[in-house]
């Protein structure tokens, strides 16, 4: 089984199993809060965050992942709600050594080009639709530029960003972060470099924002007790 199938099979099997004895379903019946080891897990090796003023939420996604696409709009709405207290960062998934690595690197380059141009909020949903829904190949400079131009982006600016050292370095960093955070399912969201939730642990994509709310709240409470 290839890595793409493995990622998706992990999600589907875990969620299917959860239909019988889902911790989220049990919690919902008794209004219990999310629990460590059930709806989220603690990283074996917590990672540093970029700033201390807001809580960091780090999403690992892939444009060709249906669960990542399904989370996009709820996550964006969640981020808007927490704009004052949460910094949402996205990292395109690159599984080094997998059969999909080349495709994932192409998609990562597209994402970081959009990020460099300040176009993620405007075009992220369209990129998901093109890759996952329409099965468009956006893994090369030519195909990605053509797609961007059709969405009103200046072709020269897009190509300059696509070829930049900053975008190239970001793609390499994304592959390293995939390993460092121990990602084994997509999408994955890590809060404050320490707590990780996924569709199979949360009880489905639709349950992830509630788990993220809880993790952010707990982080804020910890800050009150131990100011940074």
C-alpha cells in the first residue's frame, strides 16, 4: 500500500471503528470535554513556536486529500473567530521517500508561492477544488502559473515567487517539519507545538474545531497560571 493510501486508510479505519465506540460520541452524550489520549495526544517531543503573544495552531494538509479539503472552511472560520488570540500556520504535507513526494513538493511549492504573494486566503479553497475535485495537475511551474493567471494573478509575479529561494527553502523546511512533528494522518493540527489532533482522534473532521477550542482554552489558562 502506498503512502497516500496508507494515510487515507488510517483515517477511514479509525473513523469507522469509532462509529461503534467513539470517544467523541460518548463525550457528547455526557458533555465531557475532549481528553488527552482520546480526542488529542501530546507530542513525544514538543516543538518551539514562532511567537509568544498568541497561541499557535499548525495545520499539516495536502491539496489532494479529501479530509484536508473538508477541514479548510471550518478551520478558516475557526481561525477568524480566534484571530486575536491564535496564529494559524499551514504546512503542506511532504512525506519524504514516499511515492507521492514529487507531487507533494509540487503542491507545496504552489502553496508557498500563494503565501508569498498574500493570496492564501483568497485562493486556498480554489486550489483544493482544482487538485482534489477537478484532478488538475498543478505540480509544475507552467501548470501552476496557468491556473493562477486564470484566477486573476499576475503571471510574472507568480513565476518570480515560484522560482524564489524563499519558496524553495520553505518547501524543504516543510518536509523536515512533517518528520519532526511525527505526522501520520492528514489533516493534522498541532496546538502550541505540543498537542496534536486529527480526524481519527477527534472523531471526524467536523469535530476538530471543538477540540481546537479546548486546547486553545487550556493553553490560555496555563498562561494565566504561568505568565510568559
